[in-house]
C-alpha cells in the first residue's frame, strides 16, 4: 500500500522521487534510513523492524529501487518477506544488471509484488507475475499506486489527481509536493495521504538524483503530518570510479 511519483526538474538536471508508505496502524515504526554497504558500494534505505527489510533504497550507482505490494496482499506465513528483495538486489550497478539479477530471483518465494527501478535515464518495472521487465527511457513524470482496496482504483484516482496538479503548477516539484500531501475529505481511504480505521500513511521518502549525488530525505508521518526528518546523501562520483 504505497504511492510513488517521479518528476524531472524544470531544467531537466535532477530527478525527484517521492514515496508515501501506507501501513497497518499497529505495525512497528520503521527505523530511519542509514548508509549501508552493498556487494559493490553503498546504498541508503530505511528498515522495517518487523520484517528486517525495506521498501525503498537509493544507491551510489544512481539507482533507486521501490517495492509495491500487488493488491495490498499480505504474505502467507510460509513466504519470505518482500522487504528482503531490495537488499538482495541493491548491489547491482545498472538497470541492465538488475534485469540479469531478476532472472535469478525466485519470485515464487514472495507474495505478489512490483519492483520499480529508476535512474536519471531509465525506468523499469518488474512484475512478479512476469519474467520480462518493462524498460523504457525516463520520461518527465510517472506515478505508481497500490492499495489493499484494489490497485486499479488507487492508480486511477491518484493518477488523475497527479496529472491535474502537474497541469496547474508551473513547477513540477511543487505539484509533486502537493500531490503527496493531498487528502480528499470524503475519500481519505483512497487518498495519497491515506487514512482509515486500520491503516494510514506512516512515512514519506524523497530521493533526488543529480549528475553527481543522490540525496535521501525521510519523514515519519503521524496523522498526515511529518514529525521527524532524516537526511542522507551519497556521492555518485565514487560509484563511477569503482565501476571504471
């Protein structure tokens, strides 16, 4: 249960991703993002204390990984936590490398999911029901939504709102910020800043990719308002030197 959007800055120099994470109200509060060593470099991600994994990460290769449940389905006890997927893949250095690793991943060990990967040049969507990813050039704006109430309904409502805000704001970043704070008074259960009896938006993760750096801002959300903020950064030039 999440909403993620991606926009390119007005001058085209930076890419900004924002992700609202929706979770059960009784789920433990996540640990804020920390810099972690991977097999090939470093990455930043928050940690879910219940499963030990994560739903979003940014690496020093300029790669951002997002995990969305499909139809909000909770995993059966015999399956592995989907939060383990991103840490398993965080050492790859490119979309192409991720596609190679995807072929080796046993997706049947997890409940259904989508893995979204992006760089400043490419966007890829990996669906656990399909072995071939959808890879395309990065456009100017994208939005992804999932909900236990139905992914299609959430994608339609939130996607329409996102498009309207982009049309009415000069600055795409301002439209994106408004989008991730938006809540319909009569449809809080379907809103981007979601709230219902059993679940709500619990955090926002923002990742900004430039030509040389990746910046991560993580906000814990309570009752629709950010209450704590954690900032982390990685230098992409270090990744370039290791890859050379």
